[in-house]
């Protein structure tokens, strides 16, 4: 059985991969100021080496052709501790995935069925 901390990280990565496969990009150009309040990732028990490792796995999924892009967001009501993006906003697109990428989520039934 996976340790709880590792399970949560893998679950976040799986959710990022799932969401990225259903992404439909809507990019309105540059120059937008982000409304995302960034906080320390350590608030979530995730250090920089773990973020690098997760990002490498996200990039490997893009490089392997499994998904066109990934976004990982870990946050709570206080702010966002982790926001990592890799790849592009959609298949055969050149616009990079970023914090302004919009998503249409078709179903989360499978992702919400865990205890």
C-alpha cells in the first residue's frame, strides 16, 4: 500500500493528467494580471524537490504523447502553493499551457469516488 503522502501526490498528478486531457484552451492574449494568490508550497507538505519530480513526470507524459499539456494546482482558501504547467493548451497547438488556460471539465465522476 502506498504511503498517504505519496498517494496524495500521485492523486494530484493523476488529476492533472485527467484535467489536461479534457482541456479546451481560450487564450485572450498576454498582459493579464493573475488573481492567483501564491503561498508557500510547504503549507501543503510539498517541498521544491518534490515539485521538480512531479513536474518531470508531467513533462514525461507530454513528451511521451500521452497528453498535450498538464497543469498542477494545489491550493486552499488561503491561496495556491503549487502551480506548475507543461506542454501546450491542446493537441496540435503551439500555445503553451499557463495559469490563464481555461478548461471545460466534462466529468469528474471517476475522480471523486475515492475515500
